[in-house]
C-alpha cells in the first residue's frame, strides 16, 4: 500500500488541530469550574498556550515549505514566549495586591505563611 506524503501531512495536521481544540476546551471548562483565581489562572495560562501551539503546528503542517510557514513559526514563538510571561505578570500583580491562594495568608512582617501551621 502506497501512502502519499500529502495524506500523512493532512492526518498529522488534523490530529494537531483536534488536540489543540481539546486542550482549549479543557481550559475553558477549567476557567468555569475551578475553585479560585489561582487555579483558573493556571488553566488559562498552561492550557491556552498548549492549545494555541498545537493549532499553529497544524497550520504549519498545512502550509508546507513557504513564507507562510516562516510566519507561522514566528507567531508560534511569539505565543510561546508571551503567554507564560503574561500569565506570570497577572499572577504577580494579584499576589502583590493581596490576593492569596486558598490556605495562605499574610503575616505581620509582610511575608506569607500557611494557615495550618499558625
């Protein structure tokens, strides 16, 4: 049986599209169902980065060796670098503003401690 390279690229791109869509949907449900800001932020940051990268990878398979592929690689690199950085900036701003994860409070010296040990 002779399988064409185009068929293999189509299968690889659709698998990448399907996995990317799956991770984006899981992230969307995580944003709704998770209990606190920190868990929701984790779902948004990690899952959206992975989902977006897989979708860009699927488009890269479809583009072939063209200038479009170079542009998609640059978009993928941009998303790979900026999405976690943006998530970290939001998390840092929330922590500095006084929003704490469940079970964590601020003590008198400005540091943090857990409620269980205090």
